[in-house]
């Protein structure tokens, strides 16, 4: 039996494109792997304590924690729990919206705590070769040729962490212009946003299917 770790990062539930894309990928994965287990971590609705990483990092450097920091023992237990979720997952589904041209603070906290784990960051990582699906939502246009091409600092960072550090095989489904339907001045981009979102759902489903089939083959 295989495990899919799904991590959501949007602060929204209704109307969240990154969550909807992850739903498509998860449904396709389940269709191919009905006996698989889905473990959920919702960073958007249940953010991790921002003081956890400073407490651990400070302890590693032999520094006294700030008065309002999370107790080191609690921070260590949390970091170990998060790392175990990643290590035990046969595949990861990561749903992340682009906020202010990068990842949200609660996603960075999660990643910072993961990278405390030396087994994950000092190769070979136990996650090496495993699949990770990114379902990404970008409110504007960041593709080559657009005025803000290169302003998406979230995707390259996620690729660096999960691809280069954790050694995972990345599959991406991304929707752009997702704020067009609700943002004054973007009305002329609504049709393009719908096309982008529809294509991203198709891609998410394809990724879910491929990953699900691969895990079934390994379990057989």
C-alpha cells in the first residue's frame, strides 16, 4: 500500500485554484491506486508556528532562544513529525499559490523545518527518485513574453528544494491569470485565465494518473 502526502498552502478553500488542481491530481491518483493512503497537511488553514525554526536553529548554534520562541523540545518534535511525513510518503502532492511573487511564510516555515533534518538534506536523501506533483496558481501572467516574466520566485525555489536537495522527480501543473475574473482591469484576460486553468486541470490529472500507475507497479 502506497502513501500520498498532500500539502495545501492556500489561505482560501472556496475558490482556491491550487486546491482545485490538487483535487484533480488526487482523484486521478486514487483512480489508479484505490488502496493508497492520502496523508494531509494543510499549511494554509493550520499554519505551523513561525517560532519553531528559530528555536531549533538557535539551539543548533548554541544560542539561547528568545523569550517568545517555541520550546526547543516541542520544535524538535514538530520537525521530526514533518520530516517523517515526507520520508514515509511514496509521492507528494504540493498545492501552492504564488503570493507576492514568492511562497507564503507558512510554506517557508514548513520547508525550513524539513531542511533541519540531516537525513533529508545530506545525500542520498530517502526521498531521492520519488515523485512530487506541484499544482501551482499564479494570479497574473509570468510566462515568457509577459511583462512580469521572471517575477515568479516561488517555482524556482520549490524546484531547487524538492529537485536538487531532496532529489525528487518533479511534475508541474500551473494555472496563470487566476485573479482575472475578480480583479478590475483584468477583464480582457478572463478568457485566457479559463484556458490556462482548464489546461492545468488536464495536466494535473495526467500527472496523478502517471504517478498512481507507477506506484501500483512498484507495489505489485
